[in-house]
């Protein structure tokens, strides 16, 4: 599980929050920051922060955390760059300014994606053969979708109630 640690000060009080790539949140896979508690996972009291300001998310393909601006009128400053739209990667030491609140990423742990299991390649298709055994004379006829609708070629009994039997490899 990948995670990053945010630290900031608001009204003279230092706050620390650890964000994990798979933690429960208001928006699946994303941690939203802003003033509105109905929309945000990390809520600020500072009035210069937008109601819904930014979101931080982990992208498994890139093995990296990113920040996305959600408010064009009040863009965040990320490592000195004004993020008007789109996403920017963040790293340990990154500084994010939301209004007058400055956050810093103090730690980051990236856990490599699990390697999907490998399965042996499948061999050639099965060459096992099956047949239909006549309930009357026990003759085994070659299996086919139509064979069950026909009569036994040896005694003429209906094959509708025949059993499917394993004949082995042809």
C-alpha cells in the first residue's frame, strides 16, 4: 500500500495526516481537500481555501502520487508552480499552497504493484473422446449433438435416455 504524509499548520496548530492509496474516501481512489466537509476528506477552516480545492490520488501505472486542481478561480501553488488545471506529480518535500494554508509532503512510501500471477500455458486441446451408451444393448455410439436425438444404430432403441461415457483418447 502506497502512502504519503501531509503536514500543515492552521491557526497556529500543526496537523499531520497520512493518505493511503486505497483508503476509504468521499471520492473513490482520491483524497479531496477543501473547506466543505460534505465534499472533502481533509477539511480546512481557513477561509482562503476553496470549498473543494484539490484532490490527491495515486496512479498505479506511474507508481506516483498526483495532485489535481478542482477550482480554476483559486488554483493551488505546487512546488512554486501555479496549477491552473490538470495534474502534477508530487514527491517527498513537495509544498502545496491552498489559499494561505501551506502543506508539505513530509514522507512518501511507494509500494510496487503486485506482479500478477503467471499461469502455465495451456497445452493442446483435449483429445479425450466421449460416446453415448445405448440403454438397451449398451452399444457406444460416437458422441455428437445430434446423436442423442437419434436411435441406436445397433438395436434401434431411442438414445434420448443414453448415458455419456468416456471412451479415452482416439
